[in-house]
C-alpha cells in the first residue's frame, strides 16, 4: 500500500505513549482489530491505557495476562483488550468464545497476537513498539482500507472521528 498505510515516530516517555493511545482513540472506529507488537515492556498496555482513558474509562487498566482479555463497554462500542502471552491451547480459543469478541460493535486490541496465529481474526492495523534508548519508537501499519482510514484520521488530528 502507499504511504498513508504507515505512521511512525518516537515516544520519549510514558506520557507520550499515553498521548499516542489517546490520539488513536479519537481516530479509531468500531470494528477495528489492532495487533500490538513489541517485546515485554515495549509499551503495549500503556498505549491501551491511554486509549481507554481518552474514551472515558475511569479507574485501572489491568494487564490481562492471566484472564487473557479485559472488556470495557462504552456507549458506541466495547473495547476488548487481549494479552495472549500465556495463551497456549488452541481449544481454549473456541471454549472461551473469543471469536465473538470481534465484530462491528467492538474495537479489539491484541498483545502477543503471534500466540494465537491461525485463530485470531486478521488485523486492520498493526502497531509495532520498540525500546529506543530511554524511550520507545512506534510504527503503525494498515492492512485494510478501514485501517488506512483510521491512520489518515490519526495524521490529521482536526478531523472528526467516525
Ligand atoms: N515511551 C516510553 N518511554 C519510557 N517508558 C515507557 C514508555 N512507554 C511506556 N513505558 C513504560 O514501559 C513499561 C512497560 O510498559 P507496558 O506494561 O505498557 O509494556 P507491554 O508492552 O504491555 O509489556 P508486556 O508484553 O509485558 O505486557 C511501563 O513501566 C511504562 O511506564
Ligand atoms: Mg502488556
């Protein structure tokens, strides 16, 4: 795809990662599936916390390392935050009904998507976070037209979210 499919930059501190999550919340739309890639401690949960706070969530954002998913209902759609680091049993995917979390009325964010390769629905957007000195770097890549529209809104902050 062309260069509207990519957005990248640096995040000097935790506040910058939170701000990126908040900006993404304003650009995002229901129905998106976002893979969050990056090593342990890269900032995936921090990004998610920034996004949820901007949508109006008050209180903690727990890392769903053991529960595998935490859900946050909002008026227009629900955010489902997966952390599949400990996911190992493909049967559990079906038993837990995880496919039903993905759909037009949800925004799904998935940490460690490679743990459920072949089971997970495809990503509209992949965000790669990496440690860079004392801070982090980020790179979004859109895989679908829906994802690409979101990245265009992300790079034009005055545009209204849909
Ligand atoms: N841009 C940044 N610069 C410096 N520190 C950051 C930045 N963004 C987040 N952090 C810090 O990195 C630490 C780990 O962040 P976080 O828990 O979000 O990582 P994660 O990618 O979700 O890791 P895991 O794979 O273990 O779930 C936190 O202490 C957070 O404050
Ligand atoms: Mg995490």
